[in-house]
């Protein structure tokens, strides 16, 4: 993963949804139109990741952000006891939209 991809990635874990929403809003304020951020989560945090994406696109960044891609996968992880387990994962990509063009009406 390149440094640019890591910079624009938010890893979703056990914190409240609002904590991740505010982190994304802050990150979006530094992006230019067309740039993207990626929300990543595994296991039980997947539902929180979906919640963050929905709150962002429907409330905080309505008209500014759009979901452009959702990737799901399964990762094979080794537990503390040495056993291998499969864990579901999700990546949701959000893109900053271009601001609407100002119409020039001469009335």
C-alpha cells in the first residue's frame, strides 16, 4: 500500500460512529474534488463502517461525498492460540464531489 493510500484510509474499529464520522469530515476538508478516502473494517466492525458511510453521505457531507465502490472479502488470520480463522472485511470508497457550477443568470 502506497503512502498516499494509507493517508486517505480510515480504519474502523470499536470507537463510536461519531468519532469516525468526525475523522472523515476532517479528512474530507483537506481533499480536492475527485479525491477519495477509504473506510476499512473487519469482523464485527463492518456494520459500524456501513453506518459511518451512511451518516457521512446522508448527513454531514450530503451533496459533497458519494459512495463510489464497496469491496467485500475474507481474510485468513491467525489467532493468539495459533489457529487460523476466516474474518470478513469491507472497504467502502468515498469520493469528494465537485462543487456545483454557479449558473450566471442576467436578470
